């Protein structure tokens, strides 16, 4: 079991990203929140250890994609 230390603001982002669970979670601008979402979604425990560099790169790639698609 992974222990996550998130601030109150990060917890709010996590709740907003998950929503009501009927859709795929939304992407956030916070690498730790995105990792926590991955841990929740990947409930079989097969989530690699947190690597901030990968999550920051993911956020940058998502921003680029959003800019291109408007």
C-alpha cells in the first residue's frame, strides 16, 4: 500500500479529477495529483514508484496537445 502526502489543495484537485467516477479522470496541472489518480485507477497495485520527471513531462505534453487542439 502506497502512502500519499497531499496538501488540502491537492486533495481538492484529486477529488475534482476523479469526479463521480463515471468518466475517465481528468488531467491536472499537478504531478503528485496525477500520480495519485493513477494509483487509484490502477487498483491492481501495478503502479511504478513516483517519478516526478515523468509526470512533469506528461503535463507539458498535455499542455502542448491542448494548445494544438484548441
